[in-house]
């Protein structure tokens, strides 16, 4: 069942959202509904790892060293 909702948003945000929705060939209501749905699900923000990517985990072994450790730490911070 659909319900009506009134929101107060900045005019600039509304205009940009309308343009984005039009570019995606989706209504603004559906865009917001999809966003809120994804946001409120238990696994929101967590990407699923495909079996292929999972199988490649740990394939490349880096030599231990200060530079490699810095790079590993950088990647860990960036993607976690």
C-alpha cells in the first residue's frame, strides 16, 4: 500500500534530485523509496562479495616491509 509523505528539502537538492531521476528514467518518488529501502535494510552499505572475488582473496602475497605495510594499511582504511 502506498502512502503520501510531505518532506521539506532545500530547493537546490530537489532540482538536482529531479534531474538525476529523469536521467535514470525513474520517478523522484521511486528514487527516494529505493534509497530509503536500501538505507533501512540490515545490510545497508555492505557490498556482497562474489565467489570469484572471494576465491582471489590472498592470491597475491606482498613482501613485508615498511612501504608495503603502509600501502596495505592505506587500502584497508580505504575499503573497510
